[in-house]
């Protein structure tokens, strides 16, 4: 599953399927989204026919979107969920704001699903049969038991199948439409590779800097600043007079490295403050900077102990072999609940009560589940940024905390890493993939605005 994009045979949890929610983190149509297909509205939309579905007693139509409806009960449920999520994040949001956000998100979802029914790639019956069977298998149910479970929940099996079809169509058409809007030129790729090379060269530069720090308290007046500066100048004068830097550092410096003679230790230049790197760039090994450096912390006397410069090439990349467990939030599984489940999975793996592979096969909601969550070998830029950043921070066999992305919430484990030399064609393709990820969100937002502008949308007043 490259780039963590949705796949045709997405394995949906039964709770999500029962609710009719989409498997994408960005499109979550509810059960009310299973209306008959109708053409999207034209530039000047006219009111289309709406399927006369039965609402539960006391329920109302909150909005009509093309050929579909948003029920008031759905808005109430989503508003409540968003309120709980805001409280857990410590945010203060008014009920009016939450209500609007909930209604807007449901309208967006209906706009996508109605457009997808008319314009999405075909989902044939055998393919849909396989997805339904996967749902049953994942939830350890036979097809007969699945039908019984749906019946107990008051859900028609045919409607259940159509909800799954809508989810698959929505994912496919969204990826097709959004990716089709992203344009990457050769100039974009050249600029990206130049930036990467410059960054890599900075990272390959290793510096061991020693310092004598005379701190200046925040908000200190001119008298205190002058006194601290004089103390630092006196230390610099002693060193320039022939005294050992380490001896003066142990006597004067007020930083954590004073007992080591002020040495910070050999570090990549990208791991040091930019002001330090700039201040010692013209020094030779063993030289002390002839002037003080003033920073927010205070006054520094700096010495370049050692500089090492390695040869770095953007053609050499570290590929990662990882696996994951993906849970997709839905109306029945909030992001917080999904996160708690993944935390429990991590504890079970670490306590050796279960294996990562076993839990992935039983619970992961994507096409890698059958492979125990195995994602294969991937080069940098192969996954969405938030996933890749968490993966890169892990040691071998390390397991992440739950990681949210636009596809859901992940538990990640790194199995192996290896250095690979890419040819120029591979390198440019890697750059193209990384740039596509950078531009994805903006392209999605633009598409969503246009989709809403073309849709027939009527909202209705109702009391919750």
C-alpha cells in the first residue's frame, strides 16, 4: 500500500460499515448517504428529486445535497462527538460553532458521495462481494452471522452493500480528482533536489564547539548586562593571553558542559544553533573566536575544537521496511476510542500477549491487513509526511504511539532499514512523490470548494 492511499479492497470494521461511514478520514458518509444516484448539479443548480427515505420518528431533514439528505439526528450525533473531542483537547468552542462544523462536514460528505456515484469508476458486483466477505472475515463472522448482526441492528443487507459501494466510489473519485489537479514541473523537481542537497550537506558537517557561557537574566537592566559582558570579556582575554580554554570554562562558564571544559561534543551542524554554526564557520580547528557572541541566553566565548566534513549524496537514501495497524475513525469509533484501542494493542505486543502481525491481520482496516500490516520497502517520500516522520523517529523493531494521518490512526513498527543508491530517474520520481504530498491538502480543499459550488444544497431550520 504505497503512499498509504486507499485501496479498492479496503477492509472496513463492522461498526463503521453498520454506520455507513466512509473509510477515509476526510469523507465519512453516514447511513443516510445510500440514496439513488443522480447527476451533479449544473452551474446554476436546479432542485433535483430526492429519494423519499423513511426517517425515524421525531427525526427531520437538516439538509438536501443533490439527490441525498442529511438527517437532523446525524448532525446531533456528530456535534456531540466533536464537542467531546474539543473538551479532551482543552478547546472552548460554542455549540453554534460545533453545529455549523458538523453540518458543513456532513454536507461535504454528501457532495462527494453523490458526485462519486455519477462520476466514479465502476464497482462491479464480484468486487463488492469480496469487500463484504472481508468485512465478515475481519469481524470473525460468517456471512450468515453478518446478515443476522445487521438485521439485529435494523439495517437492510442491500442498503449495507450500497453503503460499502459508496465508500469505495468516494475514495476512488477523490484520489483521482485531487491527484489530477496536482501539477509538478521539472523546475519544481530541480528546486526540491537542490534544497535537499543543501540540507544534506549541512547535516553532513560535524562540529565540536566548546563554549564559555555567561548568562544574562531575562529582562536584565543595562547595569547587569554590562557586568555580565565584562565578565565574559575577561574570560576571553585570559584565553587570548595563553590560558587553557578548558580551565577558564570550568571556572567561569555557567552551562551544563563546564566540567568537560565547555565542549558540547561532535554534532551535526543541523543539530546546533544556527548562530553557533555561523559564528565558527571561518575558524580552524583549535581556534577561539576573537569576539564574544551575544544570544538570548547571554554572552558566549566560542572555540572550534573540531570540524569534520563528510561527502553526502541525495542519490543515497535510507529505505525503511515497516508495518502498521490502521484504524479509521467513524461515527461509531471516535478518534479517541481508536487511539485507546491502539494503545492497548501496543501494550499487548510489548507484554508478548499478542504479536503485531496477529493484531494487524485481525484489526487493520486497509489492504495490508492480510500481510500482517506489512508495507514492504519504501524510500523517503513514499508515505504521507505525518506517517513518515513518526516512522523515521523509531529504532529498529520500535513501535510508535498512535499516529493520526488523513487516512486514520496508525500504530507503526519498523522492521529493517537499508541504504540504497537511486539512479537519476528513481531520484526524480521520489522527488515528484514528495512534492505531490506537499500539494495534496491545497488541491483537495480547492476541489471541495468547486464540488460544493456545483452542488444543489438546501439547508432547513430545525430544533435539536
